[in-house]
């Protein structure tokens, strides 16, 4: 009888960082490592780090009782597009968690998340689909995070913060806490530069950098 087939979509930096803890998660569930593959449409190689690499069309053709996939691509728009295509094709979203993450009380996490080693999510937090929290990131109490949000390594997201869909928070950024009923807001599609110290709302679509973080306008 066919067994389930699991996949990490994207075999570049993001995917190769996610595969080891995705594989470990399967091992904890008693499944062998040969039931997990990379899916990549441009990799041009048959295997990476001991896993087969399939194009998406070939992944759909593989014999399987069920297909589950995590989209391991940092670009949130690409992630959303591939996520929606997979769901439309009957492939199930798969959330993958490193073994040592800490998740406290009343955390609602959308489908297709990837939580890397040493991530901490405290209590009373709502997070949308396709969330990526890279190494050592944390989310403090009472935050609301939208769909396809990306945290690079070491993000410090304090309490009472609202982060809208497709925002990208750079490595080591610190976001000041909001207040109950008056969250600090990172707008839809905003980019917070690495190491930024965010002390006030960030408008949708904007980029902020520095300490304190200020709007950044690209020259040329
Ligand atoms: N990719 C894909 N199908 C797509 C878009 C991207 O298979 O429709 C793959 C692409 O071939 C590459 C990976 O996703 O291997 C994205 O890698 P990149 O280095 O751009 O990003 P990261 O790994 O940092 O997210």
C-alpha cells in the first residue's frame, strides 16, 4: 500500500535549513527519511543532502496515499502562490517544528508554518498561514501576525504587536511592545531591516532601518 509522501518545497538556503528538522519531525512520528523529498523546479540535480529532488509536476505523479508539503521559500509572495497552487492540487499544507521550540498557552498557528530551532512563542498569540520563524526568533504575548509573514533569525517581537500579511522582519530586529488595545502595527508587506529597533508603527509597504528605525528610501 502507498505511504504518505512529505516534501520541502525549495531546495535552496531556506529549504536546506528547514529539511533537517522536518525530517526529525517525521522520525518522531515513526516515518523513515525516504518518505521526504525536496520539491524544486529549478534545482537541476537529483539529490541534495541525501534527499531526492523532484520537480513539482513529478511530485504530483509519485505514488502516495497522501501528499504534505511545507513551502520553504523566504519570498512571501512566491510562498503564497505555491501554497495556493498546492492546496488547489489536493496537496496538504504541512507545518514543521524543530524539536526544541517553546510554544506556551493559547497559540493559534495557521497551516504551513516552519518554526526553526530555538524559536519561542509565548501566550495568547494568533498567527496566520505560511509563517516562517527562523532560528532564535521569538513572539511575545498578545501578538497578532498575518499570513505569509517572515522572521529572519533572532527577531525579537515583543508583546501586543500586530504584524500584517507579507511583512518581512530582518535578522536581529527588535520591535517595541504595544499596549493592550493599542498594538504597535507593522503594515502589510513592510520590511524591517536587520538590526532595526522599531519603536513605532511601520506603514504598509515601507522599509525601515536603524535605531530608532526610520523610513528608508532607496537612492537610484
Ligand atoms: N523555486 C521553485 N519554484 C518556484 C519558485 C522557486 O522550485 O516557482 C525554487 C528555486 O528553484 C530555488 C528556491 O525555490 O531553488 C528559492 O531559492 P532562493 O535562494 O531564491 O530563496 P530562499 O531559499 O532563500 O528562500
